[in-house]
């Protein structure tokens, strides 16, 4: 008698066979390309060992793979196929070359996994071409503001969205004063600036801003001393701007006063958290975890939703022309289900994907933002991140 394992294997092989023969020979193929770096310091194993809560567990290619597998049934219904390939490059210039070569072969949709400066450079170099770039891993606000491009869509939340979500929660708890600890890195400055903007927007008061340095140099020891950094004026909460994460992990429970920690540790604002257990989320997390052999995180969700958004546009437009499909993808009528309980769509003024933010600890989602009571005249999701009136993006809303 066949075992349960062998029956599962037979069923899986039958499913693959059905999918393989369901499409006619010569069916149109809609191609995606995931483009990353040969060596990306953000995914270095040594860094991941002390990662903070807001950092990825690894490169997000598995999220795109899972989305492509889910798209097979849509392809079968429409008589199209979906394909995904992975490319790497040494730097931004090489990335542009790889994208141009793949585009010449028929790829229109690119998932760009690179730091913010490289994303901006690649987007500038490819502007005007009939293709779409999805930024799946760079949270820099500038990419949605001064460095925005009409063909650059953002599925990962930016620093402003993370800060607004956390500040909404802090305000809802009636914590009114904040101690801001800021690191020495350029990304730390960006995170701190986004938080200060959010604090002013929602009426929080930053009572002190102190710079920390994590170093073995005895002369800088005091600048890495959490007790010294957290002494002084009273405050309700500590916000840590630490893009690297090594300092932040030592802040909870070491402050002079017994205060909650938010930002890079304690409570973080994330696009995704593996413990989110509503709206079908556990099934998605399990699929990505099986594919990646690790927990699912922000960037995995960003890569997954980028592919899913295109597949949704293909389905709803019945695989229309590229221009028509792109107009639907970036329009207000699209409904993208991100397993977070809200209808998702791209903001026309900066191409950022509207989405709820999950406020989470190491092993639990505490709240989802926007929180109740934070209202917007047209879409409550626009209470987190750059609203139209806040946008400094210069393009006029055209999709190409």
C-alpha cells in the first residue's frame, strides 16, 4: 500500500504535469527578472547574526519564487506563462547593463534588490524605457521624493511610513516625550530625520537627541554606554535609529529609566512579520519559509507582492498591452491583496505601495497601523508615509 509520503509525491507530480500541459505550445510568456548584487553587505552572514528587528533575514528571491508559483493557475486561465530569472551585478553600472540586456530579450518587469543609492542610479539610467522597476529592499525616503522616477515602483515601505506607524502607536499610548538615540552612519541619520518629522507631525516632543558610537576605542566608551546616554531629562519612550543593529540590541532593559524602546529594537514597524496570523498570512509565511529555509520578513513580502501585483494586473486586464496593463497596475482601481487586511494600491504621486504596517516584537505582532482614530479624507493608509501634500516628487503622474 502506498505511504502517505508517496501519495503526496504522486499528487505533486500530477499537478506539475497538469500545469506543464495546460498551456498551448507557443503561449506568451510574461517574464520577470530579479536583479541584485554579486556581494550585498546587507545580507552578510556576520551582520545577520546581530540583525535588528527591522532588518531582513536574507535576500528576498524566495518571495518572488513563491509568487510565481502561485501565478500558474492565473496563467493557465489566460493562456499565458510566467517566468522568473535571477541576475546579479557588481555595481549600479553593471546592473543597468544587465537590465538592458534582459529587456532586449523581452523582460519588462524587474525586481531591484539594491541599496538606495544604486536604485536611484539604475532608475535614472533606465527612465523612458518601456519597463517597470520594483524597489523591493531600499527604504530611503529620497527615492519617493527628490529621486523618484515614473517607472520606479516601491513595494517596501519607506522610513517615513515606518516612523509614522510607530509614532501613531506611541501617541495612542499617550506617551508624549521621546529620547532619540542616533547612530553615526548615513542611514542612521535618515532614520532619525524621518522620526523627527513624524514626531512634529503627530505632536510628540523629542526631549533630547544623543549620538551613540559603538567602538572598541576607550576614548569613545562613554558614547556607547546606554546608561549614560539615557540619563538626564525624563521621557516616556526611547527611539533608537540604528540601521546596523548591533548597538540597538543592547538598549532594552539597560536604560536608566524603565521605559519602552522602539525603532530598531523593542517594537519595530515592519511590512511583514512571520508571526502575523490573520488574513491568510500563516499560509504565505509557511510557503516562503519552505522555499527560503528561514523565516519570512519585510523584503520577502516586498518581492512577493511585486510579482503578485503584476499578475493581478494581467488577470484584470486580460493580458492587455503593456501600456494598458501599466496604467491599471498604477491606477486607483486595482485591488491587491497583500494578506494584511486592506486593499493595496500604488500612490500616483510617488509610486509607493499603500499598505498597513505591522508593529512587532521578536515573536509577536502587537498592532497594525494606521491605528483606529487616525483618519484621512480619502484613504486612511495615507496617514502613514508621504501624502500628496507632503510629496516632493517631481514627475507629473505619467507612468512612463
